[in-house]
């Protein structure tokens, strides 16, 4: 299933995308009118959708980031060997984790913002794993049972700030993107069998199989669950492969009018334009 948050007719709801149509789950079951609730009740959602008449065409709704205020956004740095090599970074025995704020994220179709403070605005395409069950001290062996689904993530980075502070460089308002939906894990039983591609203005900049992650999705989930109790809807951006703009010669920075796309097989395309602050 493709789970979405959306707005239509002056209200916000949750739904399931079926082909080019949307079934409004939140209207049918108000207790499921949040992404975290849907992820925790996927069997009930599937029953509601089965045989249901669509409420909207997909082009009649505005997609919102599949994220609730209760959810955290975790991100893993330097998690592909190719990216470690292009940055000259050594591989740590543990994942390097930082967080992003809600204010730093926009949904599919909304513009990401290049801040006035810098012209060194870079792209990072990533696979996002989304927690589906409350997870605390889970083993790596069992960790995939706690993943509710997967999505696309664009970890926009302000590089001249990032070199002093990862938190600063990754958290400018509306600098990153997440979506367009969450594909539930029953449709993606093996997250290592996907291909991630990033394109800037139609030109391929990054391409990698997700089997080349240094720290696997199960390892990351298990590791984070040692630190904090993960809850349904928490987002884990799993890292980016080689090809980022600041490691190219010449360097490539996103600018006003650009279009950045992150495509992952079996999930879809997260697409955003770039505007100046």
C-alpha cells in the first residue's frame, strides 16, 4: 500500500493511493487520520481500502509530508562506501546519526528553499525507513519487523554551515524533502533490493543499489532503539551514495529554478523545485 497525508476540500486527512486515485481512510475511520496510526494498524487500513470506491483522483489532492508532529527525523551520515571514498571519511564502527527538524522538511511537489545565508546548497538522495511499531532494544535480527514502510528523502545540505556544524547545515527551513508517500513493508520485504537515483534538471547525479549501505536498515533500527524508543512514523534517512554536488569537479550547487528528483524503485519519485529564500 501507498500511505499518504493529503489536503483536499479544506481538510487534512490520510489515505491510500490506488493507481491514480485516493481512498480517504481518515474520513472512513477518524482514529486512523494520522500516519502513525495508519502504520500501527495496517491490516485494518487494508480492510477499509479493499473494494472501496475512490474519493479523489490523485491530481485532486495536495500531498503533504507523511509525518506527524510526534515523529522524529533521524539521518545517518556517510553510509555508502562510495560516498565515504569521495569525502575521504573513514568508516566509523557505529553509525553517525544526526536529526532534522520538521521545519526543515517539505513534501513532494513543494519547493525547497535555498537560504540567503549560502549559495552552497547541495542535494543528497536517500532511502527513508519508517518505523511501524514501537521499538526499544530490538535486535538486529528482528529489526525489520519494526519497519512499517519506506519512502524517498532529499537531505538538502548547506555545505559551508555543515562543515562547522552538521545540525546547522542540515536544518535550514524547508531545505529538505520527504515523500511522496510511504510504501508499506509488506510490498518491500527486502530493502536491499532497491535502486536509488537522483537527478538534477533531468541529469543523473547519483545511482546506487541499496545493498551497498555500510550500515544496513536492521542495524540502524537496532542501534537507534538502544538510544531512544522509536515510535510509529519516526523517519530514518539512511544515507546518500556518491555523486553529491560538493564533491564534483566543478562543484554543482542547487539554484533557483532547478528541479531535484529522488527516485527509488518500488517506491516512486520525490520531486521538488528550488526557490530562493
